[in-house]
C-alpha cells in the first residue's frame, strides 16, 4: 500500500463503529445488500485495503471476485458483531494452509491426551 491509500470497513453499524476512531473510512449499511451501492466508490483506487463483514461478503461475493486478482484493494473478510466467524475463519484457514502447506489445528479441535 502506498502512503496515499486508506482503509475502508463495510458492514452493519455495530460492527464498523469501532474502526472510525482508528481513521478508517466506515461504510455502515443496514442490510448487507446495501453495500452494493457503495462498492464502485470503494474499489475506485482510494482504498488499499477493504474489510467487509461476513454478511457483506456473502452479498458481494461476485463483486469481490472481480477485484481479487488486483493488488489494490486487498479485500479481507472479518466477522460481524456477534458472528461466530464462519466465512472469515474459513478464508484465514485456507490462507494459512497455502502458506504453510498444511492445516493448523484449532484450540478445542485438538484431541486431548
């Protein structure tokens, strides 16, 4: 990311509120599908990284795929407030497996001996 790139966060108001004091651009949406209306603005080049909550990712998966091969913006899925973290955790697990060549057991999924 160059010095001119900012970070955006898209999701429900509760999930994204804490990012504003950090200087991130916050796009609160009432319904995940509402994020489609902001997507063209978000990916135009001002943002180097975009965090989207899992519900937003589910609603925008086709649009996220369109920018997946671009270096900017890097789109990362984060859990929404109160979410168990299914999509984000699964994507993180796949990234770790690609990087290490093996999966890493989660605490609690390990067999106790």
